[in-house]
């Protein structure tokens, strides 16, 4: 499903070139749960942005579900993100004036789905994640764990192949974090690829495989 071959990323900082990724390569198969670890500045976020089709590598090849991503236009990348990739962030990134179900609905607004079906699908996902009773509440009326469940529902609403999670438990207490991890494990059993960035070894040990990155290279795992 995911094949990275000799991926590099170089940023031009004035007259200076900053090489963030230095020949990253690994594969992830359908239904795998992979954690990515490494110190701050190691290149984890840059790597996730490339996997999520938010950025392009400077060199190397990234193939997603049989498609070579580097050859796609910006519009084609946006379509791939919409159909195949869901994102979950540490800070939830919910729209504050939208109810829970309206936040979940947002990715479907660009998919040509009728309003009635959008609402039905959004509420069904919230119910699946245990917060259907909070569907009409705005984010400021929800706990951190509930907000993250809304964010996960939003990431899943277009049935993605891959869920990219960047420190998804970082702003949560231990109980809420445990609940979120159980949700990820359940989704993984449904054949969704989970790629999770974390600094927490207790979180990473829940994954099937851990890839450690330091200074832009893989130092352990593959």
C-alpha cells in the first residue's frame, strides 16, 4: 500500500540548504499499525506530510496504493487526500462554531454527497465512537477525549485507506488517551492502516511495528 524508496527532503533557507530527510525507505501493508518515533527535529513531521500528500519529496519515490505520488498535480494530490487519507492531530483542529456532527461533515462537503446523507453518516460515525449523544454540542462543550473522537470521526467519514495520527493522545489525560488508543486498535482490525507519530513509548508499544528516526534517517525498524 505504502512504498517509500530513498526519500529525501531539502529546504532552501536563503543561501543555505537544510536536508531534513536523508534517504528514508520502508513499506507499509494493508491493515498494519505502525508507530513512528524520534526526537524533535528528527524529520517525523516532514515524513508524515509527504505520506499525507501535503508535501513532495525532493528526491526518491513514494507510491501509494499503486500510484506514484510524485507525478501527480496539486489537484490530483488533493483528490487522493480526500479519498484515501484521514488526518488526526494533537490539537484536534475542530471548527469552534460548528457542532460535533457538522465538524465531521466537513470532508464530505467537497464530495458531492447530499446533505441528508452527510448528516446521517456523520452521526452514525459519532455513535460508533461512543459520542452520538454529543452530536449537537460545539467543541467548547466537549472534553478533550470527546473532541478527539470527533476529530477521528471526521478523519474516517470518507472511508480512507490510511489514518495518519500526529501525537493524537498528547493533549489528553491517561484515561482518555487509553480510550483513543483502543479506538485506533479497533479501526486497525477493520484493515485501516494506522501511522502514528508519538514520543510516548507506552503508546508506541501498542503498534505492531515501530520505526525510529533520528537526524533524517531510520536508525531502527523498517
